[in-house]
C-alpha cells in the first residue's frame, strides 16, 4: 500500500533527494500516517487529491524528524556517558 503512496509522492515531484534515498523509512512512516487516517487500500490512495497527499507527506516528514531527533538524543546521551 505505502509503496503506491511513495510512487505518488515521487511522481508529483514531492520528495527530496534524501527522502528518495530513504525509501524504506518514508514508506514505514507513510504507513503510520495512512493507518491513522483510516486509509487502507491502493484504490483510496489513488483517489487522494494532491493537496491531501501533500498533507500526508508533511506528517511523514514530522514523524521522520521526531524519530531522528530522538535517535540523536540517545546517541548524544551515550556519547556523554562514554566521555565521563
């Protein structure tokens, strides 16, 4: 399902180069966003207007940023522990 959403993002030139390179991660977060919206099939994804598709991608980006910030914090905490 999310592969199709990723394809739609890409075909509308909505993805950054970095997002295209991290396809698996973008797909994983897209699945979370679509599930939260109750969208569960390719037929529904194919009919989503571009503005709603942009909103989904915005939420995917928020989730990726949040996850990256959490990971950065954990790595910094670990580094602080090792540097003591």
